[in-house]
C-alpha cells in the first residue's frame, strides 16, 4: 500500500465508516488473523503453544485480498525500517479525539482479527462514581476499596496499575464519593489487548505503528514509575501468558543443564513454585507479584540468591521477542546477540515485547532465615543511648562485605519514630547455611549488640529450611507489601564497594546515613553485592556490578488528593533534601547509581545512574531495532526524545499526549 493511505486516516477512515457498517455481516464473519507455525525455535527449545500462533506474511496477504479488510490491510502489515520512520513522523502520537484516531468500525475489525481480545478501558474504580461507565455501585465499590492494596487486584485487571499516582489519580478507589466527584480515564490506555498468543501481539504492534498510536505493555502493573500505562494508548496485556516448561536437558552455546522456559505473564511466585516442584531454584525478586520474564529480568533482577549467582539477568539463556517491525525473533548468544545483550538488564518495554524467556535452573538450596527488631528502648523507656544504638548499627554496616562474601542477603529498615530508634530486620537470608553456621557467621555482630546492651524489641527468630521456596515464602511471600497508594514518591541509591574499602569514604557514608536516619527519613536497606559471579557479558548496569549495598527511601507523605503543588513540594524534597546528599557521595563516575525501579521518576542523571557505562551501547541497539521509538517507557533508553504533555502534576505522570521533544 502507498504511504498516503495510512497517513490520510483523517479522511480515509471516515469515508469507510458507512461502507463498513453496511457490511456488518461480512465484518462479523472475519476470522482471527493468525496461523499455526512449526514449534522449532532458534532458542533451543520448542515454542510455547501461544508462540506457535503467529501473524505471517501469508496471513497479511489474505487480509489484502479479503474485500472486507483490503482497504485497511496495511494497518496490520509488517514494517520495515523505512515504513516505521515515515509513519512515525508526526510530532505527537495519535490521541483519542484526533482526526487520525481510527473510527469505531476499525477497532471492531481489529478486535475480530485479534479473536475478540480487545478490551475498551473501564477504570478499575469506576463503580465508585457516577460516570460514563454507569451509576455508582456501592457494593462493587466497597469490594474494590477493600482489595485495592493487594497485588492480585491490579494483576487481574487489564489496565490497572499498582501506583495510581502515575496514572494521574483521575479515578481513585474511594467509597465516600459524591455525585460531584469525577472519574475519567486519565492516564489509562484507551484499549488493552488480552494477549494469549504471538499473533495478537504482532497485530497490535503493527496497528499501533501504522496508526501512530502510543503502545504500552502491562503484565502485573507493578512498575513504580508508571511504565505500564499511558494516556490514549493501546496496551498489550501479557498477564495471561502463563505457560512454564521445565527443560531438564537444555543445551546452548555456553550452557548445558536444567532450565525453564517461562511465559511473559508468569509472576515471581509462580516460577518459584514451579522450580521448587523440580527440586531446583531460579533467581527471582522478593516481591511475589513482580512479572518475571518482562520488567524484572530486563531490569537486571536483584535477588536473594545474588550472593551465589549474581543478578537474575545473568542466568538468562534466550528470549522470544516481537520487534517494532512486528517480526517474531529469538534473541540469544547466536541469534540477534546484540538484542540479547540489551534485553538482559537494559530496561523493560524498550527494545521489543518479550513473549517468553529461558533461564537456568540452579540446584535447590537450603537456607536459614533470621528476623528480629533491635531498639534503643523498650515500652517507651530508653535502655541504651542513641550513640550506643548507632554503634551497634555501624558494626553491622561495617560487616557488609563479610556477609556478602558469604553469599548472604538482607532486607531491613532503620526507623526513627518520635525519637525512638529501631533496626527492623525483615529478613537476613542465608542460602546454604545451617542455623549453627549462620549463628557463627553473625556472632561478632551479636556479641557487639550484647556488649552495648541494645535490647531486642522483637526477639530474634532464626529458622532453618531444607529448600529455598519455604524460606523465601516466610521471608517475603506470605507478607506482601501494600500498594495501590498515591501518598509518596520513591527513590533509591546503590552504594559501591569502595565505600567500605576506603576509610574516608566509609566515614562519609556513615555520617550521611546517620543524618538521614536522625532526620526521620524512610530508610530500607539491603546488604547485597551481586558482582558478576557467572562472568557474563550483558547490559546489567555497572553500578550493580560495583554495589555493596542498596537502599530505598521516599519523599514526605502527602494526602491521596494532594494538589499538584503539594506533590511538587514532596518531589523537590525527595531530590534536593533526601537524595542529593547520597548522589554527591556516590556519583556514577565512582561506581554509584540507582536501580531503575523503586526509583525517583524525575532522577536528573537517569541515563548514567540507571544504566551506567552501558548506556551508549544500549542507545545504539535501541535505534537499530526501534528507530522511531514505538516502545516508549519513562526513563527508558531513548525516552529523552519524547515527553508526556501532562500539564502540572507535581511529578512526571503518564496523563497526557506522548510527543516528540
């Protein structure tokens, strides 16, 4: 088809509306645009069932010959670099209400070609309001409000995300609304495709590229920066790609052994359970609701087994991917190796849409888990001085290299509440350790605690587990983190090993930490040092390779209905007061940085801090495979070419048109 047909949608689509509705019987008889292909794959393992259902050139030719679809067949055709560049030339992505926005009948045809999987967005909290989607339903609203902080509520919804601040807070879950309160679609996508096969992804990619509509990808909606939503977009919802295949004898160029092939919709909990059933382990995150194959692995993947195997991306053996052209490819050591390099740590939703991943299955491991709370007081009565409490914390801080060299991993908080100090050890996780071995490892710290007289506000509880999953579940899985809130902004920092080997840096870091805590700021910390234990070459940030510790923090809190000015004040405080002292002592030029999730969305040096030394090469690969930025995510590689015109929200959101800078 010539370019003019797709570029002149404003007239072409309008003129076809009456024709299409006059052909409603033939339109309704359209078959899905898909065919079954052989199961062979360059990944070294058979394609999953849904991956065998694909859009091919032969199917596109069928659409061109069918009188019902001939006029718009080019909207579903595969792209080349040239057509991608030409059709993506408009400054802003096509937006609902624009003259180029496809007519309703085009969406109807698209839905039929998808096999009926297109879902018009209804905000998850719409039952709490009188709106275009119907009258307020108190019973449904109360149910949504009661479940809104639970991950499954958002995982199982085609467009809801776990951090509604980045959607624009246009339809919040509230059971106290009045007729004057409004609910709008805001930063949610206009439509979502409930994906169960590759053909549906290919159709959506081709359609979005040809119509210049913004494209987003959502699995669970866990991302802390709003990457899985976008106003006026078409969303690819991968959450139902749940297949897991165990590969006991997998072979690749550099690996022979046990592996799993994992669909894009599988969560961390689901792959952990599958691995346990085969008496193996995989590297996954601590939050059970995280999407494993997509955002987690592509973001690098810090994990409780990092002391043994490094970052989770280091255990990836192959990806199956749909490119911006709509083509379905394998990315591995031998097939699209540059893309394979980028997908292992170079950021999610940026280079293509992953449909599955093959990962190493490591031997199962026993583990010891310890939890406790230390404080400077009991029952409100001070037992030890603040100075002695901090001496006990510093002893632990100085032992970080000892503990990471031993392959352990921890997650704890230091709180300062009304002057009362606590160290809340949520999980000191020691894979491969018996209870006795763990006690020997930590004896010098515990002896210091005893000598200083620091009391246990919650007694130490140390348990041994003969395998990984029960230890993980007790540490993190059964106590899921609350989410669904819009009352603060996250930030984090990676602290390099040099801050322990250089006495001057150690002292500076410690004083920065103490100032942070004494100021009553949020402070969650991990001792972990993934390094590069498998000696792989991938795009995991150099800051992760150098890291000895990772901490998360947050802005001052604000009300769910805070004004943009109030959110802006909290955002400014996060950057200027809370994070700047840490940025100053841990610059990227000296091995510091920031993890690209749980991060400040307005991180000023995000290229260096999120991607480290790898950014220039990642930018080249992005340009090669996605020359016009079809795959945009905030703070993703190449995202500086775009801006979301969201007005004044106080922080970058996805509530507005996506336009070129």
